[in-house]
C-alpha cells in the first residue's frame, strides 16, 4: 500500500493513521536531532579556539591600560605612515613646482589627530 498518496486523514483507518503519525513523529525527531547536532557542532567549532577572559568593567571616561597601549600603537603607526607619505609627497611636489605649506601642515595635523581621535573614542566607550 503506497503511503505517498494524498489521502485525507479522515479517510484513513486507525492503524494507517497511527502508522502515519509514527512516521511523522520519527521524521520530526530526526530533524530535531540533526538540528541540535548541527548547532552543537557549530558552537563547538566556534568556541574551540577561544579563551574566555574576565575583565573588570570600566567606567565611561576612563582609559584603561589596554586602551593606552592601543592608543600608543596607533600614534606610532600614524606618525610613521604620515612622515613616510610626506617623504614621498614633498619631493614630488617640489619637483613639479606644486609645493605648498599646506602639504606639510596636512601631514603633521593628520599624524597628531589620529591618535587623539583614538584616545577620545576609547575615553567615551563603555565596556
């Protein structure tokens, strides 16, 4: 007897209805099991290479040690990248005759403002 036909449940006999109900229950359990296994594997993969660290909550307006290190690294990288860029732009602009003091002012200002902007961002964030 083919159970794949679209027979209304009201026309089915009690044994056939019970069998259909059991099939649907088994299918549901397989789907739930597959879903929970998949979620478990994803969570396991996601957290297998992570380390949980408890940090102290910081108040807004306070810059902690980690943030200061980040700001210091940001300052150095900003200063270095801007002075390297100025080392390329200034000779090129002198060669072409388009040198203006604005180029120097722009590079120095950018080198100073980037770490200042990072400091302000870290000071205003709240963990």
